[in-house]
């Protein structure tokens, strides 16, 4: 053992090797292409109708005080997904 270290010295930054692949380098372009695909998918009358329906059954839905925790959790997951789709669609339309 030629280079034996003690304590936290093995954790020094100069010893860390980070590999980057071409797939990692392309992530911003892939993400942008995906947002544009969302914009294409939901643009037009049919896509807008689907988004409006998804909003009505998730974002615009409310429950009374007797709603179970399971129902609230399930609905919150749906809301998060619809919000994500809407965000991707809007950013794709802006070309971002």
C-alpha cells in the first residue's frame, strides 16, 4: 500500500474522478425537444380540450372535510402530474 490515507483525507476533491458521457451532455437539448413535443401534442383544439378536461378533474376539483387521506394524496399526485404537463406545454410553446 503505497498511498495509505487516514481520516477524511481520502475524500479530498482532487481524488474524485467524475465521468461525463455524451448522454449527460445532451440533456438540455433532449429536455427542450421534449417540451416542444408537449407543445405539439397539446396545441390545437383537441389538445386544448384534453388539457381543459385534465384541469377540470384535477386542479379545479375540491373535496369536503370528510375526504379521506388516501383520496387527498391520490388527487394531489394527479394534480402534480397535470401541473407538470401544463408547464412542459407552456414552456414548449415559448420555445424554452
